[in-house]
């Protein structure tokens, strides 16, 4: 319908700048590198680029620790490069979404430098400073990245709160001056031509008054902050203010990253009448394989649980609100290794994961390299890893007496660095990513899995993504159709229909290496369905033939 916002029919491509393309040979990706690859993105057909942080930063967490919100880190380029990137995208009909990281700053941000210097600094109340309790921190909260969420600072003897690393002090949104600064930052980028924001852990910004102790899970020395720092009492108020101050009257895409958000909360945040953001990133489906010991303690994932989760989100946001759709980002291991098969069935499983996700209702996100079927690097030695979460986990687990081989196996499967190895452009030694020494090793499989080979092969994962993206543009049912799960209890088949007026789109996806019958599909697929897109050559027995290992089909009846 004409009133629908543009982002409902858009596909977003996430760029992790450090690992996308290095233009100056220092081994770290940069904005001129991104500009060199705009035609590649245009060929894929995506509508939006979401750029992970490129601001001045000590890079303690690869840029999610910002020391100047209104600039570009010299290693990534200049503001003039950013302007050229904006223009290059706009000229090709694409948009540019920036990463707004305002739950915390870098400890090298001038606000924090001033804040820590004395108890009467005008910036003291920009952060959470508290006296200790006895010999310890003010409360029992643990950080997301291992260890305590508080660090004592010598200058004043008080502690500051950091839900992530100690180099990422949390901003105190209770202070209206902090909120005004955030509004100014958002307006500044929008005025410069940004088309929206992905907002980092934006449901952490309202903390419960008093910052009470959290429950301590067995075997952990720290309390959970979730109950007191996620979806806090003033969250809707703060986000509503930001919407009114910065987004209102502008045609922007805003996506709030919200770990721990429920379907009901997401519906409220994305309600077209009084919601604050276009959509949220929820975490339920990517947390299902976390074991009792946390994310590095991975447990096998039953497809029925994954379907149960994603289907609940599809149905829960069917009429009000809007879903974002993702299996990959810079914080998750590669989906083809995690949910698919990165060995014998790599190409088919990468395509089938994509088919399943892209035909759902919502806005799909493609993370760089996903469209090539890039897999986990799974480094075996801790020295090969760069990620602070991985290193902190390793240090804490080893100090607690864990078995090193076990710890490294967990890291190889789940480390965020699996997503952060350089983009694989070609088969040359550094995969065409850099002429220098890459900041993190290139996955050796780039000799086979790379963009140059994929572009040249009509059956590649890349061209499958290109076709899926094109289907969204051609068929309104992909954007607007009602979602109905099919066979939710089937252990290997992911199947559903989308319906709009007289049109039925049916997705049949085999998430296994066995052959699977689809007997139930003919009853719901509508009259004379045609094969719109498949991962394998059309079967002689027709569109309802049993699915071969990791085969998927998209059918259309009208
Ligand atoms: O991540 C927020 C977050 O809590 C998780 O994605 C987290 O990184 C992961 O679950 C750890 O297991 C955002 C950013 O996406 C991430 O890169 C940053 O490190 C983090 O915030 C802090 O800014």
C-alpha cells in the first residue's frame, strides 16, 4: 500500500568495516575500500548498507567504544570519504544506515576523561559513579564480557559501571544532558545525509533505580543485570524522546538492537502508531544453542525449537509491528557452520538457510560474506583470535581451572571472530582484502569460496541471494503476505506459506542431509503452483517431489 514505509520492502547489507576491504594496505578495512565495492553491492541488489562503527575509537571492541561521535577514525578514512560513500550509495539508489552506540562511550571519550577526574566534574553525572560496598563494587553485576561490571577508579576511589568491557563505561540516561547529547548526535548524522541508525543495545539504556543486586546463577561469581538493566522503567520514554527529537518527520530506518526483548515488547517498540523504532533485532533464535555454561557452551539445536521461536515472532508481529530477519551478524558465528553444513552440503545449505529466512515477513539483513556461504574459521590457537569477548572468556575460564581443549573447542564454534575474518574477494593470498598484513587471518577456504568465483558461477550462493532479493521486489506477497507455519513438529522440514489476496507462496526447505517427503504441501500450496526458485535443478516428479539433501523450493500459485 502507498502508506507503507520503504524499509518494509528493503534488504539491508551489513558491512563490518575492519574486515570488508582495505584500500590503503594497512591491513584494516576502510571507507575508500567500501566505495570500491559499491558496484558489487548494487549487483547483489540490496537497498541499504548498515555500516558498523567507523568513528574515532581506541578499538577496544572494534569501534563499539566511541571516543568522538562526530568524526571518522583516521584508519577508516575521513569525513570527506564518508560523504563520497553516502553519494555513491545514493547515486545507485541505496541508503546508508549508521551504527549509533550510545549505551556507553569509550573510556577515552572526553566526557569520561572529565567525569573520572573529580567528583565535581560537570560530566560526573554523565556516567554511573558509585562508592564501593565494603571492599567490593557497588553491586554484584557481572559484565557481558566476563568479570565484574564495575571498575574502581583511583582518581576518586569510586566505581564506574560498564556492562561491557571496562573501556566502555555506561552513559547515565537519567541525566537529561546525556539524552540531549544523543539527540544532537543523531540529528547531526541525519542532517549530513545518513538514512537511519542501527542502535546498539538500546534497550539497556534505562536502569532500575538503586541498581539492585541480580540473581546469581549456579557456578557464576556474578549477578545477572538483565532484570534491572534491560527494558528498564524509562525505556519507552527515552526512546520516544529520541524519536521525537531526531527521527520525526524524516524518512529513516531505525533498528534497535535489543538482547532479551520479548515479542510483546518488540511489538510495542515497533507499533506503527506509537512505537519508537522501525524494527528491533531480537536474540531468541540465536540464543537457543547456548548451553548452561553460556554461549561458549554450545548445545545441539533441534530444528523444531528454532521453528517454534521464529514462527512465534512471525505470528506475534503479524498485524502490528515489524520483524527484522537475520541469522548472521558480526557477533554471531557463521550460520552455514552453525545451522547448515559447511562440508559436503555447503552451497545447498547456505542457499536453503537464505531461502527460509528471506521469504519470511520482515526486513532481511545480509551480513558481509553470508552471500558467498562464508564459514567459520574456527581458529585453534588463542593467539589467532582478536575479539575481546573471546580473550576475556579464555582468561576467566583458564583461571577457573577449565580444560583448555574444551575451552578452545567452544571458542572455535562460537567466537565472534568467526564472522570477522576478512571478506573473501578472490583466491589470491589475502583474498583480495588487503595488500598488507590482515589484522586477522583470512580463512584458508577463500581459494574456493570467494566473490570472483561466485559472480562467475550462475549456481553460486551469491546468485541465489540475488534472486531471493529480486523476488521481494517482484512479488508483493513476499513483503505483505500472511505467514502460516506448516508441519511445525517435523524434525527436518522448514515449511510455511505466505498468502495475499489470491496468491499463495509456499516455502519447502529441507534442513537435513536426508531426503524428505513433502506430502502435506499440495493441500495448502494453492492451484497449479509453479517453481519460482529452487536450490537444485527442477525434479522430474514435479514441485512436490521429495526434497534432496538441503534442497529448498519456493512455489507460487496465483
Ligand atoms: O552487542 C550486544 C550484545 O549484547 C551481544 O550481541 C553480544 O555481543 C554477544 O551476545 C556476546 O556474546 C553489541 C554489538 O553488536 C557488539 O559488537 C558490541 O560488542 C556490544 O554491543 C557492545 O557495544
